[in-house]
C-alpha cells in the first residue's frame, strides 16, 4: 500500500484538549484516496430486551490491481434513549461510530485518540453517574437533620457566627447529616437572622 500521511492535522479539531479528526473527514479521505478501491459493509443487530443496537463495519481496501489488500472490522454499540442523540438516532450514531473505528484501524487521522468523540463523552458520563451514585449512597447512610438538631444549632449562636455564609454552614452540616430542602431553608433563614 502506498505511503500516506495519516496525520493530516489541518482537519483536526480540539476536543477536550486533544486533537480529533471527525468521522466525516476520515470518510472523505477514504473516498478521495481510494476511489474505486474501497468497500464498506455493515451488519446491524438489535437486541430488544436491552434496546441495544450493534453495528459491525468491514472496510476493505484494495491495491491498484483491485485485489483485496487490507480488511478492517470494528463493532460499535448504542443503547436507545441513553443520550440526546440516541433518543432518535441510535442506529445512525452506532453505524457512524463503527465506520469511524474501522477507518481508524488504518491509523488514518488518529492523532491523540482512537476513540470517537461519542465514546469519550459516554465514558465521562458513566464516570459522573457512578460518582453521583456513590455520593448518594454516602448521603443516604447519614442521619436526617430534623427539628431537634435545629434547636441544638439555635443554642450555639457563637459557633454559628463563625460561618460567614449559610452555604458554609450547610456544607459543614452535610458532612454529618442529610438535609431536606425545607430544612435547608430554615437553617439559611436562621443563620441570616444572626
């Protein structure tokens, strides 16, 4: 296969601090440089029970004699409704990711990341969701801040004055208690009245 420049940085965009070449630009490169010598095949599967779409892309690149030279395959999956795009276009999103990955196997325009922008965002969202679950689990293990605790605060006015704002006071209390929205308002009002 001919020697090609796989680092065409003029098409790269900044994505979260990394250089990334979009799938549309990877496809344009294949069309422009392998005209009549490439073939893209895609197989689709849908798993009803999990609402998951899976696409397998096979990219065949032929040499000048039109014999198969290289074959690249990649899978992608998307779960319907899990992102804004996947609410209406999970199949299309999945097909694009799979095609972009198959082309990336050629190392065309893979600069800082092999993963698609969508994959990076999904991984970050999953990490954030796990973080929130962990925070919620920790907060659910704490006792609830109720009226008796509020009366205890009222007896410690000197201590309360150390907190410059209600938010500072609430953050401190939340390290030991779960606080309802209604109770947060009462605490904020009480601190403001001092």
